[in-house]
């Protein structure tokens, strides 16, 4: 599991600064994130010597290396899984059990159809990252021997039999079984599959993670996702390529209001969290929006874009509260993506009127906030180049015509937001 250097080419950096970048540039960000995951796993293995599960961790690491030698693609995909990275980071910080590496190795054994026997910390359900959750009886010892054998019925889908404490369990990557809950995978295009992770305890760092989707809710998610992918493939091919490269997991979160809610997090790169989707267009917009946050998180892990926070807070045309500079940068980049999304729909027969208003509103909001960033003195040299390039893109978009009615409505929305922000944040 040797890590690769964390690098981003100048060409990819400049492409990402235009708001897009393409699948190749995003692939460089993904490679850096995979390298980070591998570094974290290597670190926790090195530092597990004093841990009570030290031998267990060492053996799990050896098993992963052996399986990766035979199945590098499958094991590499598992190590890139967002929840694996989130757990590894937490373990390196002393907040999670390094022994969970054994569960990662068991997941690799299931996915690669490899016979494997490992000691695994139990004491509750056994989560196999990216695969599913196995319910276990409460009378098992703290550490139990778990053996994996490929299913004997000739299935070629990664199914396996797990033996734990004298009991045998069938693990099926295609569906639930008694005592077993699978992480559902949704094929959306040739070579593109998204996993709905509604089980892993490390799937999302926020306190708004939702529980297991019912069959009816999951069907709605699948329908909206496939409709969203048709929209991206038809109108946003560059975005579709970037999403395919970067996003592998969708995880449900609880909506705080009646509006659609979505988010991404640096510790779970590759995951987009969202409340129940309403329709395909809204889900396509969510993917395009959160993709921008994910790209910027991954880029800023490789390249410093802002100087250390000096305590100043700034107006953001999409928030009710003053924001630190790095958060403002995130908002600018994300809303440039939103503007770019609606730009592709301004001539639609069905959505054209709304799209013109949204495009006019968000291009101007992102442009004005980019000026704030450049005038702040809080960007690094690389950050200044990044924002200046993005501002040039937004400047060209500002020159594109929309109807007078759309321009007026967008301007009115901006004025109302600013007035409300001033009332809320100005001391009397």
C-alpha cells in the first residue's frame, strides 16, 4: 500500500481555476486523496505498536498488501472509499480503534473473493466498509476470529460466507439477507456506479446523518439519480466526467428545513451528503454544486490558497452570516459552479426562464465575492492566481445576455439579500 506523492500539475491547477478542469484534472485530485488515505493507514499501522490490537493491525495490513498484489484495482477502490479515509484519520488522532483495519481487510476479501482469516474487534455489528453491515450476537468476545470464504454457489458478484463464533453468515453484495444489510450500488452509466452509504458509522462527520433508507425512499433516490445523470450527460458533459471521477458515495442526511439540503466534507472526499431528492434536475444541480466544494477541498489539501485566518469576516451573497476568507472562497467556487449549471439551461423550453434568473443572480454574486477575495490581501500567490482566473471566467459570463426581466429579478434578489444581511449583522 505504498503512497504516491501529493502533486497537482500546473495545467490541471489552471483548468480547475476556470471552475471546471475536466476529468483528468479531477483525477489528479483523486490520486492525491488516495495517497492521503494510504499515508494515514501506514501511519496508524506504524503507531499501533503500543495498542492492544497491535498484532491484529499488523496482520490486517499484511493481508491487504497480499490481496492488493493480486487485485490492485479492487483494493485500491476500497482504500479510496470515503469512510475508510475518515476512519483512518480519526484513528491516527486517537479517536477510533486502529483494529478496524481488520474489517477493511475482510471487506477486501469479500470484494476480491479471497479466502481470509483474521482476528477482528467486535462487540456489535460488523461494518465491512463499502460492502455492508453484519449483525452479530452479543455473546462474542471482544476480539473474534472471522474467516471469509467465497460463496460456493458459483456466484461471481463478490458474495461470500463469513464464519464468526461458530456461526456462518452469507454476505451478498447484491442485496440484504437475514442479519446482513448491503450498501446499495447504483449503476448510472457504463463504468459509473454510486454507492448509497446509509450504514457506515464513519460515512459522514456531521450530526445530521440519516438512517437506513426504506425501500421506497431508496427507489426515489435511484430514480432521481438516474434522471440527474441523463441531465448531466446531455447538458454538462465536463461536470459529468468530473463527478464520475470524484464522487463515489451518496449519503442521506436529515433536512433541517423543507428545502433540499446538501453538503460535502473534507474528511469524506468522494461523498456528497443530501436529504431526499425532489427531482432529477435538483439532484443534478446538487451534484454540480457539491462537486465544486469537493474539488476545492482536495485542491487545498495540496496547494495553500489562503493565508492563516486573521479573524476578519466577510459578506457572502449566499449566507446570512459573515464568513471567514477560506469559507468565502469555497462559496465563490461552489456558486460559480451553480452559475455554470444554469448557464447551460438558459435556452431550455421548460427551465429557460428560471435558468436565466439563476444564472444572472449567481454569476454576479460569485463575481462580486471574487473581488472581495482579491482585495482582501488574504490569498497566497497561488490563491490569487486561482481566484483571478475564476474571476475572468465569471467576467465573460457577465457579458452574456439574459432577458431584461431576468436581469431585474436577479438584481432585486441580490438587493434584498444584502439588506437582510445588513439588518442581521449590523450592531445598533
